[in-house]
């Protein structure tokens, strides 16, 4: 199967889907990643983006990402870009990859970039004749999804049971994003990420899991 994860920012794909991507790779699936934004001066120094690109590459190797599509839109400024432009760029990627499964951020997240990417994904994956997409899922991002409750509550309807090795690979990939890691008890600490996977696992009677909202399933 072809798997596409759409990430507004580098690290979202690991936070939300890292364990599931490890499981897909173990099953022999082909993984693709689209990172929508990048940082620009004067909001961030050039050195930050150069290091971020290295982090993205390192995390991709750990999770066996075959190809990364970097769209280069400005971070936290997606609302300054015409929505049609974002829709069209994502649609082009979907046509090229022909994914069976697409993972995208929740439309209920605090970060507006996440919500705009969710809307663009809905357009890019419309179930028109010839579409390859059989399953569309929204993932959660700690420190975004749970803090965005003014936009709605993330209610999991789809769980992926994970092994300890899957979680180890998720945490290893997250370690590559040193610019985003924080110390416990911050949600973006390694300790909380593992605890959260255990919480989601406990909800379905297993040791670890990642949870999603199922938007569409074509059986």
C-alpha cells in the first residue's frame, strides 16, 4: 500500500503518526510525507531552517520515508496564502503518490495552519472517480489537539495497536527534532509521548496505540 502523511510542520508527522508509520514500514508499505511549511527570516534565523531540514531528513530515515514533498509555505502564516493554492499543491501530490491511506491533522487543532491543511486535504482527497484514497484519517498532535477545544473535541473513532518497537522508533524519530523536544511535563517530551501511547492503548486493551478520527473509509 501507499501511505501519505500530511504534516503542516516538520515533527507533526512523528507526533501524530510516528508509531503507525513504523508499523506500516514493518508491513512493507511505501511511505510518503508532505511537509507543508518552512520557517523564514525575520521570524526565524536561516540557521534554524537549515537545522530543521536536517532533522526532517534524519527522522525520515528512521521511519523509512521513501519521499518527502516540502511545499515551502510560510510557517504560522498559511492564512496569508490563497486556499486554492494549497488545495492545488496537495492535489498534485495525491495524484502523484496515489495513496491508499492518507493521514492529516485534525480540523480541531489550536494551530490555524493545522486547520487549513485539514480543509485542503478534504479537497485533495475528494472521492471522485479514479481516486486511490480508500481511507482518510485525522491524527492528534500533543500540545495542539488538546489545546484547541474551542474548535471542537478530538473524539477517536479509529485506533492502531502498536508494539514496543513501534513506539521506540517513534521516540527515536522524535529525538531527531531536538528543536521541538521539551522537558517533562511538557506534552512534547519523550516521557509524555510514551505515556500518551499507553493511554490510547489502554482505551482498546493493549499496551500502546495511536488514535485517529476516521473521516472516510471505502471498504
